[in-house]
């Protein structure tokens, strides 16, 4: 199935889209200059998208448009303390080539997951590896381009 989509948060902030025009209007294109905007092709049942989106796409036909509202438990889950990691400041600075991490900056773990630095002091750095959209209800406007 191939679709165009725009994802919004409860406050109407667009966090993701397949449409270049929407990305340009909302500033996403500026924030992600290397991103290519194109329709998304997903195989239903292959767990390529979040559970709530996959469920919402079942049975849709080419040409149909639908608004899917997806609660956190069928999207990225609720934020969890298990995903917040503490590092010794000196050890982390060494791993970063001598740089001191700043609160609000992002680090990438060895497994590729992104974490936000939420606390820095002389002894400890706390990094939150919860998904950026954890705890959020997501709304997707989808348009089915093709069903294969």
C-alpha cells in the first residue's frame, strides 16, 4: 500500500509528513534539509509502521482519505524511567572527544537510538532515550495512493 501522510500532535504541530509542500509550510523542510519527501509504501502486517497506523490502514482503498488518531499505547508508548540513562560526566566527555554535553542537546547511542541530554553537572549526565513521541497522541491524515 502506498500513501501520503501528515502527522500532527494534539497542539496541531506537524511532526512528520510525506508531502514536500506541507514540510515547507511548517518548517520541517528547513529542519531536515537532507530528507526526501515522497509517498510511503508499507506492507500491512510487516510491522513497518506503528501499530495504530497499521490497524487504521487495513481495508482502505486507493483514493480514500482518512484521519487516524493513535493513542500512545499504539504509537510510541508512555515515557519510562528505564529509558533514562546516567553517565559519569568525565567518562562521557572522553567518549565525546573532550566535549561537555549540554542540556537540550542530543546524543546517539551505539545502537543508533537518539537521546536528549536532560541534566549535566560535574559528576553525572542524564540522557533520556525515550522515543521523542512517547506519551503523545498522534493524528495522521492519510491519502491512499495505491493498493498493491
